């Protein structure tokens, strides 16, 4: 670990089992429970967790994942109850799409392919 670099990212979710199922099926993340109100994830490139919350999810950050095959990941997101919020589009350096997970968090997936 290095000082002043992103080390962990945390989200909120109303249903921890649903969010665990989504990310483990779509992206093969590994989860560890820390009591009934928190679940941590690893094998994602950056460790993080989900805190159980009944409050409305308000995203202040867009987390961007990488994958060489955007179509494959987009299909996984839809298959496992995610919602595409911005379809695949090109930008300088690659392409990406954005999606909402089952808890309402918005993330993106990009590729340089």
C-alpha cells in the first residue's frame, strides 16, 4: 500500500445478498461478511465493500472497471439484473458503457479494444 493512493472503495446497498450475487456472477468478485451489515469484496482490482443502508443511494463517484470484451460484460450486467444507463460509446482512448447495479450504484466498464 502507498500513501495518498486509492486503496478501498465503499458503496451502500439495501440488500447485501443481492449485491453479492450480482458482482460475483458478473465479475467473479470474492466476498467476505463482516457482520450482518457489511460485506467486503476482493479480486476486483481494488478492494472495497458494501454497507447495508436503507437510505436512497446517491452516487458521488463513478467507478470504472476494465474489460477487453465490452459486449460480454454488458450482456452479463443485463442478465444478472443490472440496468444499462449509457450504452457503449467511443471516446478518445477506447469505448465504454455505464450501468446501474441492483442497488442503484452507477459504474462504468471501459476497453481499449
